[in-house]
């Protein structure tokens, strides 16, 4: 409902008129490393179906069948299987918008995989006062991660019974922002996935002074659109 909801005067998602492929790779009952393979299969299908933007609110670091799981040393974007696959998807021309994770107040604290991957737009969470949500993961081996943030505390969504409730998580911040980016790219169709990625970052509130908590800050989508128009004009000439 963060993306596709449309109930006028009640709840409207950030991209209600987009076309969607809804793909499930997560196994709710357990957490095994094979779920990385399931996620990669979903991304491969998305590529074959012509999907432009992937909004993914899944992240991994610890598995039941591998007590050691990943360690912080793997947060390079080049080690984890799922992170390498995410980078391949970007090379294919897709834009990946991925949640930072909700480990900010736990023992792990940092972003999860594949949100550590280079050029994956990793999204953290803020509250309505524009402060970092305590649960939002941050940091990855000297990288600016998450790159940007969006509302992730007290997000309005429809529950399974069709009623609106207010929920917390980077899993909600991510699709909200992914919808805005979808609209941005639709308005600037000649730009590449990497150009859209750079626009979002460069038009964010802390672009000149990023930090480890909220990265480059809150994207200004109107500014990104205006800059994108100039970039399109430059490319045509």
C-alpha cells in the first residue's frame, strides 16, 4: 500500500499508476541462506520481464543453517553472494532501491546484505520530525550507507483486514521512496539508472556533508526533476 494504494482522500501510495510485478522470495517461517538464491531468482525474473525499478525490503546477515552467518568484514559490496547479484542487476540497467535494515538498535547495527552493494540505493528511516529512527541500520565499511532516508516511523498502511494502521520499519521507507523515484524516472525517460541514482543523492539535504546515520539525507524530488531536465537537455545537445 506504500506504493500502489489509491483510495482518494484516505490513502494514496507514492506511485499508484505504475505497473507492478509482485515477487515473493522470503520464507517467513525460517531464515536459511538459500533465500539469497530465491531473491536472485526474483531479480532475474524481473530483468526478463523488463522491470526498471526494484523495491526490496529484505536484508540478510544471520542464518539458521550457518550460525556464523556473515560478519561485518563482508560489508564491502563485493563479498556476499546477494550483494554481487545486486550489482549485476544494476549493470543490466535496473535501479535497485533496498532497505537499510532494522538493526540500528541491535548487536549488528549496520546495514544488511545486499544493501551494502555499490550503486544500490539504500534507504534508511526517519520519523515525522526528520530524525533518524532508532531502529534504522547505518554504516558499511567506510561507505556512506544508507545513501538516503525516507519516512519509516508511523507509516500509514493497509493491514490484512483492509484497515489503516501505522507501522515502523525501513521496509516501509523503501517503497515510499521507490515510488517517488519511479515518478521521477518516468518524467526523465532518457536518463539511465545510474544517472537517476546520482540525481537522487546529489539533490538530498546532506549531500555536501553526509553522515553515517542518514547518509546524504532526505531527497528533494522537485530539485532532482529540475536538475534532471537540465541533464536531459545537455545530453540532447
